[in-house]
C-alpha cells in the first residue's frame, strides 16, 4: 500500500533497538546485528559491518533510516553503506528469511 501511494516508511530503531533490555532480546531471538545471516552478509562484503548491512537492507527495501550515532566514523560508514554499497540478491534473501521478528 505504502509503495503504491508513494509513502516512505520510516524505520524506528533501524538497527533493531540496541537500547532495549535483555528480556526483549531473548523474545526476539537476539540482537539483529548478531544474527547469523546479517554477520554472514557483512563478511561477504569485506569491510562492511553488520549494522551497515541492516541499514543497506532497509534502504534497498525503500524504508527511511535514521541510525543513532554520535561517532563521526560510524556516521561516515553508515552513509557509505547506504549510498555506495548494494547487497547481493542472496544477501537480501537471507536477511528477509531471517526477518521473523
């Protein structure tokens, strides 16, 4: 519906809500940045970090992202991941397949 109507969905907690408590993580199956399919995709892309894989996946799906960071180097890496990198079809599929939360 949103794509059809030209509405951009904003991802809340684009990296999976890194500030939530341990109890919540257990219910969700662990932190998104530590999930096997995300870590594997990051490793296939060389210097890409799992957080950047999540940001790139979201933007390739058409979601808006606003990652929280006060570290200039992290901000730069996040921007590069969104602007310069493109996940492979296999990375997108495995990340989608792991999206059960």
